[in-house]
């Protein structure tokens, strides 16, 4: 999918600025939205004489059991399909129990075909599935086995201690096929995220939502979109395999020199990361570290960084910690370096990098130029870099090249701020045809110090 990176950045910034989650909390609260009577956990009928039981076939199933109950049962003669027939009115604590689905409302009108027109505030509940539907009235069709609610409908889905809320324009519950269809303006709310879609279908057996027509997930410093999303409510996981895109932002602390002063100040700045892949899995678990898994032709790009690979794990509130155990490349325009490795841990927020399995780190004078020049190259078994302190550590089979110098060692520390480097573990410094061996080499800005067992070889 071809996408303009900077256009998406503008969209993301706009969405963050409107503070959708904050406005949601002002309008709808997961803890305060329920204005209905408390739900009864068990189905009970206080007065058996006010109950009707029917066992009849529907269009979809055989011998479906249905109960009708109310404080008052009224039988009323009405014209029906060219003749007279009887309507049943359930008035006062009206209840319909269709198999395991319980419908509660002040008044329900049952027509001669056993279909119900529901008046007043309605609650539809299925305790075993953790499904609770609410609206101001609706309709019940026994023969087709569905409930449709349109007036301010929403659904609360409970999984253990967690709860999500889904608001929409219309909810259609298919009791035979065990699915729920949400039509138009679907908004799904978690504790710290909100998901928008034009349409969604929930399947009871899989505990899964299918969100259609370019749904969007918004969280704190996170924007995720695709053509279609799958959300598993039990695992609280989103799965995408159709052109997924993630935007995530994290705060970097930058050190800038004050004008006309020798001192410096630290300044916080947000950076937006744009991610595309073949498959994305994102976990929405509450009170735990956020986690995303991205696979296949992965590209992660920000204003200053571009990363490529086949599989990554993203961790942290803003997915700012990136882990890959497959081949990865990273180009950083701000730090002027390029790296490749077969294992990487990159903490963007704290500016820490860990590489192993044949890592290679190249620093340029200006990586954005076509005729860029290599300033230094580093390979080792393990490379660690602190971008804030500008210190790089290399361990095992260290190879370092800068200008006309090549160094070999078992351990190296490079301090770029001080322009110093230490080589340990029988290091070798090579200049042209000359090699210098010793126990320790300390390369300073204006001189080189050799310590213990110094040996020089000329070839």
C-alpha cells in the first residue's frame, strides 16, 4: 500500500491534538454509563401464573424454548393480516427468555407471530458470554431468532475483570448463529484506548470482533489503521493482515546549547514512528506493558530513522522498545549511522542500543548526502551504544576502522564526546604497514597511549 508518510503524520498529529480519549472520558465512562436497574444473575419468575412457556421450531432451529413473563399479562384482540387475532402485552418487569438470552424491559408487545416490540429501556443479557446490550427499545423476532436495537444502543462485554464498551447506531443480535452485528459509527472503548469502525461483527465462539472498512485504533501516543482488523476480546489482541499501518509517538530528551552561553539545556521533543508490515498483532491488555508483533516486509520510519526487517517485537507504552532476532537494518539521519545485525534491542525512548549476531555499525560524516564518507566502522560479537552519552562498547572479535587506522581487540570503549577510545584484550593497532601490539591501547584526541608488553611489527 502506497502511503504518504508526511500526510499520515499530519493526520496523526491532528488526532492527538483533538484528544479523543479525553473527550470520550468526559462523555462516556465505563464506570458510570449504566443507568439501568442492576442485572439479575439468575433467571427467575416470581409469579408462575404470569408466565408463558413455548417450545416451537424456528426457521433456524428445532424445538426452541422461550419464556414470557411480566407483572401483568394482557391478551388483546387486534386486526392482523386481514383478520382478527390476539396480541399479548407484557407490562411491568417484562421478560423474554429465548434459550440463554434474557430480554428485560418495562413493556413488551407480542404479536400473533410471537414477535416482540420492546418499549422503554431494554437490557439484553447473556451471562455465560459476558454480553450485555442496552438501548431505548427495540424489536424481537422469535422465528428469525434476532433482536434489533436502534435507539442509543451500546454493548458491554465483560471478560473476567476487564470490560469494554461498544456504542453504535444499530445492534443486531443473531441468537441462533451466536453473533452480533454493529452497524455504522462503531466506537469501541477500553480503559486507555478507543477503536472506530464503520461496521463490526462479533462472534461468540471465537470471542472475536471483525472491524471493517478502514478501522482506526487510538491510544495514548498510538494510531493504528488497516482495511480490516480482528480483535480477540479474550486475549485483548488485535490482528491485522491487510495493509496495516501504525503511528506511535514517544518523547525524546534532547540536549541543546543555549544561545550566547556555554551551558546547555535539555528539551523534550516528540518523535512519530510510522510502521508498515504484512501482519501486525497488537495487545491491549490493561495494567501491563503494551506489546506489538509485526512481521513480513517491515518498515519503521520516522523523521530521522528508517528500519527494515522481517520480524519485530515492540514493547512499552508507546512501543518505543524494539526487539528483533532476525536480520535488521537501521539508518539514523540524526546520529549519522547505519547498522545491520541478526539480533537487535533498541530502546528509542532511553536511546540505548544492543546488537549481537554479526553486528556492523558504520558512522558517516553526513548520511543524507549522496557522496557521504565513512568516518568509522565497527564490527564485533556484541555492540552496545548509549546515544545520550555517546558511548559505544564492543565485545568479542572487535574490528574498528577510522581513516587510515585499523584496530583489533577483545573489548573496546568509544567515547565520542571526549573523542577517546580504549582497546583491551591484546589489542592491535594497524597503520599502513605498521602493527603495534600491547595489553591496552588508549587513543586520545591528540595522542595514543600504549600500556604493557609493547611490541611493534613492520611489514
